[in-house]
């Protein structure tokens, strides 16, 4: 019998073959999940069809894999949720996602450290995962699933925390 050990990703719950590969220091993903995400967004493997929402994959992934409370993790999740809020709720053009991230980090009246608080993560094990995107058989199907993924992660976070995220947006972006 050929048995491959699997592990659950602590961020999204997907079960993938156990890997000794690298992980991110504050994004809470298993090595296998991190490798799958990195291949998708950095190497285009498997390829996606061009679509504006592809830009938001990094925001959704970081929010779906919040890690443990630390200054870096708190700031990361906040900035990526602010970006999702700006594009999905406030109607900021997706081409301005980098600008949204920069605005959220701009020192302004307060230093960028300690401006955000840890938000208790919602149940992210019920959201779509990067594995759900990758298993689609065509670039257009993967891109459609990627758009659903972004919305799935946003919906999970917005239910308990949209008011806080909106407050951060108003305070640090506009």
C-alpha cells in the first residue's frame, strides 16, 4: 500500500500532501497550501484567464490565512481586508489595489504600528480554497472560481467585522 501523509492547512483547512517546503513567516498556511498559492500567483501554474479580480487573490489568501496574533499578522490581515473592502464594497477600481494597500500603510497622523487590532478570524474552513481554484480544468473555469474565492473570503470576514474594516478604510484610506 502506498500511503502519502496529508496535513490540514491551519488557515483554510484544505488537506494536502505533507510538505517540508517553505512557509511564510506570518501568513498561517501549511507548506503545501503556500506552495500551491505561490505557483498559482507567481508562476501562473496552472494558468488563469485574464480578469480584474485576479489582482485580489493575494488579499483573499492573506485574509484566509491570518496566522497568529503578531504585529505583522495583524497589519497584514487589516491591509488586505481594507483592500477587499475598497474594491468590493466602495467600488474602487481593482487597478488601484496597490494604492489601497499603500494608503492603509501610510503613516499619516498615526504611526503604522499599532493602528490595527487583531480581529478574531471567522470560520474560514467553510470558504473556497486555492485548491478549489487549481482543480478546475480550464483557465476560464479557474478564473471564475478565483472570483468566487475572493467573494467567499470577503463574505466570511465581513459578516462579523465589516464595521471595523469600514472604520479603518475611512480613517486610513480616505
